[in-house]
């Protein structure tokens, strides 16, 4: 079974760190091991929590979801 990595509408990745590119693949593989068929990046550098600066704005965090587990 293949788990596909996709981006939610409006997600921006320009400026994420190289480590986060690697992390996205690790998360996708973990989802796949549990039987997920989708891995969706919900927030990239556009993610803000409670209006404060977070690792998202610096390119050091991504939020993921799957609807298939």
C-alpha cells in the first residue's frame, strides 16, 4: 500500500529547512506503516498559532494529518 504526501490548499513550503523536507518523508513512511493511504501537510511556513511567532514561520515545523487511520 502506498501513502501519498500531499499539501492542503494554501500551504506554503518555500523557505522550510532541509531537515523538514527529510522529516516530511519520515512522517509519510510512518503513516504508511500504520496503513494510511494519505499524508497531508496542513501547515508549513504559513502556520501561526494564537498569533505568535512559532517555528512554522522560521521553516522549522510542519503540521500533518491523515484521514485514513
